[in-house]
């Protein structure tokens, strides 16, 4: 703002907002442009405090002295320090603490996507020439990572049965990591994590678990013996289908290796994304209770439908892994799948197309219901699913379950007899 002609510039020329932007430290009087840039960045809050932590957007982090900067640089390799945007921010740190507490782990690191989190685990703990064991039921993009990076990098990979029953047969002196997804993708196979952890540790290997299904509420692999737990916070932690993020939580013994590699890769997440996921965690337990209640109602109803050969949900007594689910889990979520008793792949596609309350999408974990036809046979190498009927995966959201069942019933009714 320019001063009026013929009059010296004074504080009355400042906009109201500029008057509020006064630095807390005592400094010489500053001109307007300087005060607009510098003001408000160190203003202490007087009075109460906000319920939620602030969104701290920062690439550059300022220090009061070179001694402070040098001290932070010395400590940041082993301590969580706010030193530079690429090494994290206070908003993200708050989310890390929430996730670490959920998982029962030592510390958590945030990644831009779930797949980025998975990839970093392998980059941190595996080297060319090592051997890794991966469950046959894992998230399909992990198989793509294996083929496009791990194998060309010189890592030897063996897939084992989804229930973990043959892991011991494949262990070698070079096995450094056993990776499970529990329950498994698409049809939710359960495995015995305590037994697998014991086996891996006796052979000097780590056990890593993808815990996206359990979200740190329904399942806690670290408490069952795993060394590392990975989650796609995109799913239930966020809960609103509007942000991408991955988390890795570890025990204290293996934390530093992951932290060092993540720093070397310059991995960071947006504080705005961290805030959205953090907000989602506040209602996570309540939302999962509704997802579980709605999904079980729909699952039991599906078991009674003549068009359905079997329903996949570990909370159902008919599920092969039900006993392990009862022993190790605190609940289930909104994911269920079912196999058609007598339908072609095209008819399964048309069934999904006919649904009006279910969106057609590949993700899950939001408040909305989703449906898609799952290619289980195309994602398994240890078991033959080629003779199974078409399998539809449902994510049961927060809609009224009776409305969802009515929608599914209308879809069954339009199928050929």
C-alpha cells in the first residue's frame, strides 16, 4: 500500500491483517512488505488450543542459531526432528504417532501411497542375491513390483500358499524376508502369523505383514510377532476416498534400517494429506463397527441365496480361516466376496453393471459401497482357481444394509435362470 500524497507513512496505512502479523521476537521497526513476509510465522497462541494439530506446510525450516541447526542435523538420523520438508513435518508426525499406537509398534513412517510403502520395505531390508518369500494372495501391484524391479535387481522370489502352510519348504539360507497379506486379497485367506514369525526368526529372516485389511483396529500383526506392518492409509484410515497414503510401522529393533532408507530416498507426504488421514483416524473405530455390522448382515444373506455358491469372509463360520480369525482378530470390516453358483464371466459383469447403490471401483475402505468382478485365478500361482465360478468382491459401506441387499436381489433377479 502506498502512503497518501503529502503525508508520511504510518501504521494507519497498514491493512488490518498486516497489523496482526507482528513477530513475537523484538526486532527493529520493519516496512510493510517485510512485515507481511515475516509477520505471523512465530506468533505464539494465547489462550486455549485447537482440538486438531495445525497443518504445517513447510519446505524450509528456520533455526534461531547455527548451533541449533547443527544440533538438529546431528540428531536427525536417529531422532525425529523437524529440519526440512523432505524429512517430514509436524502434521505428519502427529499422524505417525497415531498409527504407531494403533499398530502397537515403535515408530511409523508415511509414504505417498500404499504401494510406495510396500516398495520401501523391500528396498530397506533386501539386497541383490537375497531370497524373499511372498504370500500368493498379495495385492496384485506387488507382483508387478517383483517382476519389474526385484527380479531384475537380482532378488530371488518364491511365492507360497496363502495360508502359509508351505513356507518351511521354501526357506533357504539366503531368505531374508517373509511377506504375508492377512487376510489375503480378494478371498481373505488367513495365515498363522505367530507361527510364521517364529519360523522366519529361527531362519534369521524378518516377517512383514500387509495389515490394510485390519487397519490397526481389527488386526495387529506386530503384536503377534511380525517385525514390520504395512498399511494403505488410503483405505480405512482415511475413510473418505479422497487421499492416497501408505504407512510402515516397525519394532524398535528394525526401525533404523527403514528410516535411513526412507531418508535416502527423500520420501515425504503432504501435510494436507496427513491432516486428512489424521482426521479420518478419529472416526476409524466407529466406522469399522458399522462396516462390520453391515457386511455381516449382507454376508449371511448372501449365503442363503441360490445364485451364490460360497461367500468369502473370515468372520463367517463357513470360512476356512475362521478359527484363526477368532483367535487373532478383534473384528472384521466391510469386505466380502462371493462366488456365483452358475454364471459366466460376462453374466457376472452384467450383474455388477446392474447394481445402482454400488459403485464400480478398484479401491475400498471409504464410506461408500463398491462392487467389482475379481480375477482370483489370474492372481494365484500356488493354487488352481480356474474351475471356480466368477467371484464378485463387495465393499459394504455405511448405507443401510437392507437397501444394499435389495439392490443385490434385483441384480440376481435380472440374471438368466
